[in-house]
């Protein structure tokens, strides 16, 4: 009796899922490393500067 040469579908799906988990883990690890060991923090400032862009503009239109 000849052996089936095609791989099992569950094994292929498992390998793809494992590869996706490894890639996501490596991306997370790189971002974590860059955040913790870089010179400045990657987190944004809590309050925007008042002199930048439209921060100081009123959301209500003026009736001129």
C-alpha cells in the first residue's frame, strides 16, 4: 500500500498559526525593547501644546 504523500491539513494550519504567533511576538518584543531602551519615551505628551495647530480654535462658528 502506497503512503499518502500529501501533508495533513491540520499540520499545515498549525504551522501557519505558529508562524503568525512567532512573528507577532517578535514585533511586540521589538516595540517593547524600543520603548524601554531608547533615549526618549515613545509615549505622546498628555496635553497638546496650545501654540500648535487648531488647538486653541473654538468649535463654535462665529457669526460675523
